[in-house]
C-alpha cells in the first residue's frame, strides 16, 4: 500500500504550481500570482501581478518572491531570536516564589548526596538559588576534612544566623568530642588530654558525658576505643554522622536538615498508608520497597472478608475461638463439651484438626493461651465451678481446678510470667493460682464478668456494676478505670495496654482509652443484646476491630471510624466470638451458634481455587 503521495513523479506537483501544464496554464498562472501576492502581503510587501515582457510576469514574480522570501526568512529569524532572547531574559528576571526556591534547594541537596555536583552547580547557576549559606558551606567542608580549628571559627560566623544561643555550645561540644576521639585513635594521647582539659571541660556542658570520654583514655588500642565509644573511627562515615547532628541546630535557611527530600517523601508515603482504609500489611520503612510514581492503594480483595474455610467438626453451638500468640494454632470451645485445637498452615492459611480435648461437662465458653502457647485454660458457663488447664503439646490435662461447688469460674487471664493466672465468676470468686491450681491470693466479693492481666501485679476486671476496675494483688488496692451505663458483657485490651474494647449490653462495641480513662468511640452497626459476644483488635498494628453480632454477621471497623467498613455474612445464627490471627493479618476466625467456625481471608487469586458459595458480602 502506498501512502503520503508515494509513487508520484517528484516533479509533477511543483510543475503544476509553476504553470507548466499546457491545459491549465492560465488558471495556474493566476493562482500562482495570487499565492505570491498573499505571501508578499503577509510579509508587508505589495506585488503587482502583470503580463509578460515588462519584468513583472510569472518568472519575474517568482524571482521577486524568492528574494522576498529570503529577506522574510532573515527578518523572521531575527524577530524570533529577539523574542527568544526577550523571553529568556524575562524568565531570568522572574522571581521565584519561596516554595519554588525550597524545592530547588531540596533537589540540589539530593543531587549533592548522590555525588552529582556538576548537575547541582548548573541547577544553582540557572535558578539563581544557593543551596546553603556560604558560611555553612565552609563549615561543612572543614568538618568533613577534619580541620577542627577552622570549623570552630566558622561556628562563630554562624552564631549570628542561629536562633538559639545554647545551640552554639552544643555544636562546639560535638566538634570537640569528635576531635578528641580522633586524637585518641591516632595515638595522640597528650593532645587528646589537652582537648579534654582545656577545651571540653571549660564548656561546663554535659559533665556526665565528659566523665565517660575521660574513661576512653584507658583504651589499649583503636578497636577497643571504637567498641566502647560505639564510634566508627576517624573518616567520612563518622564525620557525616557528626554533620547530621550539627545540622539539626542550624536554621534550614542556613543549612538544610540532612536528607530532607527523602524525609518528606517518606512522610508522604507513611501518610498515604495511614489514610488507606484497607492497608493491612507490614511494609518496609525504606523507600526502595515503594514506587513514588503512584499513590498507595490497597484493594478490598486483599482484606479478610471472604470465607476461605468452614470448620464443621463441632456438633453444637461454638461459644469461643482464639488464635495462639504465635498464630500457628486456633482453639475453639463448644457447648458440645469439647475443645478443638486446629493447626494453621502458615503458607496456605488452611486449618486442620490437631487435637480434641474432651470432658468439659458444662461446655466451654472461654479459652486462654499461656504466653508461651504451651498451655490452654478452658472455662465453662455460669453454672460451671471447674477450670481445666491443658498441655496443648501433649494433649494431657495438667490441672482440673475447683475451689468450691458453689463457685462460678467463667473467665481467666494469664499473668505475663506464664506461671500464674487469675480466674473468677459472677458469684463473687476472684482467685490467683499457680499452674497446679494452688490458690495464691483471693479477692472476696468481686463478681467478675471478664479479666485481663496488665502486669505481674495489676488485674483489670469487669464486674456486675457496669464498670472495669484495676485490682492490685500485692497491696490489695483497687481503683475505678471505666464506668459504663449498661452491663459490660466482655472486654479485651490492645497489646500495648492502652486501649480497651468493650461489648456493652444493648449498646454495642465501645473503645476506651485506659490511660486517660475516656470513651474514645462507639462503633455502629452491630446488634448486641444480653448475650456474651467477644470482639477483638486485629490486623497490622491492630488498626482494625472485629465483633460478632446477634444478626448473624461479623462486623469490621477501622479503629478510627465508627462506621463499619465490612459486614461479613455467612453464619446462620448469632456470632459469639471473633479472633484475628496475631501473625497473619489477613486471617480472621468467627465462632457461631450455628455450630461452625468460619475462617475469613483475602479474595482468592484469579488462578486460585474458587471462593465458597457462602462467602461474605461487603458494604460500601
């Protein structure tokens, strides 16, 4: 196929324009003359179109047009150059805004850190900016070259540019400290001693540090000095670190903080992650793992909102579920009197039955893993006076504890040392015991609904007075932490001990700040009556909250938002308990009165196995 005139006679079109065709000579001549006239008028000339023989015919007109064209080209080029020169001058004269100057300086600093100094010089020259104050440049060079006396003189020049007089003293101390350490490394002990006595000590600053520095005089060799001082030795790396510290005392108008562009970019990436509703993975804090060319975005499909497994081995209502602390096991307790321990495949995230622990005559309504995941304690409902302590690894019952047939031991919490636990119930029992079930301490008259150990001394307990109190088993003191207007059916505490998540009768899920003792947030959507429902923190950094509900759903919220981000449907009856895997943030378990345990995970990949038909639904 031919295109763009391919295959034509190269001379055919020009000859037509010049009137060479015998059939269209007159019309071509007229058209040509009109074209020339228009061209000349456009160039500011007036051309008379006449006949042959008077020098104004087509040939003459053509020659005149060529001459005019040359003149016009020269004139146009001159004009263009003038305009270009004028625009360049205008650009040079244009004053940059403060933000534009800041951006140029940030780019310049980054170029300098990359060693692209020629590019940096060109940028500064063309923009008319300067990377830093000339005195700061001198100071930088003298520090990096180890010319300490000159660096001190530079510091006196910079003094007038600094906002804080004390900053000069701190900077001088850092300079002399580096000077002292380098002298010691080089074996110039007398000169180092002179720096310590005559320069550092008279500053009367950080005398404790001076005592430490004086101890380095006893170091037998350079490697010993580096190890004790945790110092890299004389040279570029240690001086660069010194300069980074010194820069923090200088105003940014004088010298930019170190690696300022990278800091701003890292902050932008972190902010995007924080604002991402579905961000649920631990990511490298470095910049190499992310692209700066795209905004951060996590899809709903990456979130644990899809049923990936249904566990049906229980033959009655499932009242409780809890992942082990290392995330490798899941324990479920049921009205069918059994505890089933499931093994979690950390690669495929599939669960398989590991052990069945039997003999809990009243059913199992609460489970607690020991800190090392060796033991599992099982409690029953209100009319159960017994507590079972199982060795999960061997499947053996280590302790079956019962202080009195009138007791009600419905809740339990491990001491962080793993050697003690506290237990209690609504009939006024509150005990601290060892692993053999021996009673160590007791607190009379406390009707316990739920427990949590803060440390080796203090235990949080919700009671029948719609509150959570802190009980100290050492000095036998107690104090109020949380006061609600309705019964607290259950609660759990975040890993850092700062936040508590309460399931409150007829109210739903409440988030409390235990340190400030204030109600932070009331989460909406969940249906909570007087059934005991257990919610949980979960996901990466415990940014999410999940709870069961009497409307047969699992609700998930972002901790910062009161509205649910997901409603997981699939269970046929009340969802009593949820547990988020502490190691795999994409794995969530829920236990229901329908006798099943559902394992929720991300949406399957396109080439993976199909999702189960009873999979969850999500709200927008």
